[in-house]
């Protein structure tokens, strides 16, 4: 196990077992979203807690499932090895069951639109990921740069629909070939979503149809080898930031 994996596992342990102490609601969130401390006897970290009971119902996603989609996105990114999504778990917190995600200390003035020219490789991986998970809301502000320079992506509550819903600001690579190393990861993922431990873990968070659709999207992307173009219908989120 490398040092990065050890750190991630340590954070996951604290998120899973630590005491959750809400500090307050986070501003400008469409659902109830709390900044919290999570502490064990030796460590304290900041995390973002999104309780299921605080989710605004959506007509096109099953009620009470957004928090599970947040966790499923992290599980998938960890299997692929990219893009960086903060460690995320399901927890029964002060306001009920919800997702709990490591808080990333980032410059609030940096986002996709300010970073796209200097961090193109990082956003290429994000664009591939969004195709696979069918991200219906990739706004520019969902891409942040941590103090160590890592580009992190957050807010994956409206992913994994079986219906075509890809809406993203990252169309920079439309029509271009997907790099071979990325394609190899996508092919592997498509197989692992059909059977095995990853499929079982995802089935604990999503419906079988949603997992199968994710595998299908991965396979189609691997077969085409190219980034898709924006569709004729709504392909950009609003607002974009």
C-alpha cells in the first residue's frame, strides 16, 4: 500500500467511526449541507455532511437517493484511480443517514473556468468520469484546487441515471480521442461493474439498472475511444458556476 492509499484509508476510518459535530449550514447549497468536525481520540478533520432528510425531491431521481450517489461516485473513482474525489462514506449522523465527505480546503476563487488552461490533463479525466457516471450537473464550481495543487471534484448527487442526462461545462475535449491508459481503465471498470466485489458494493448504493447502465456507458466509451459531443438537448448546466 502506498503512502497516498494509507492516508485515504486513515481518513475513511475517521469518517466512518468518528464523532460528527455539526458546525453550521454551508451557504448556497440546494440541499441541507452541513460543515462538520469529525473526531476520533487522536484526530479531528472537517467534513461535509448531506443528510438524506435534507434533500430537495427531484422529479427525475428517486427520492432520498442523492446521498448514496455521492458515495457511489467516490467508490467508482477509487476503483478507477481518478479523478480525485474526497473520501466519502454513508453515516448515520445528527440529522439522520447521509453522505459524509472530507472537506477540501480550497481557494474559493479558483474553479474550472480559472484553471482550465493550466490543468487540462486533470479535467480530461474528469470529463471521462462524467460520461461514465452520466453527471447531470457538472458546474465549474464543482472543480476545486486543494492547497497541495490537487484538482478535486465534488457534488455528485445527480449522477447515475439510466436516462441520458449528461450536463457539464467540460466539453473542451469533444470529439478528441481518449488517451489509451484512460481507456484501459474504462474497459476494466466496465467488466468489474458486471460481476465481482465492485458491482456488489455499487448495488448497495444504486439500483441494478443504474449499475448496469453505468457499465454500458463505460463499455460504449471504451468502444468508441472518443469523447462525445454535446447533444441536441440541454448539455450545459445552469448556472454554469
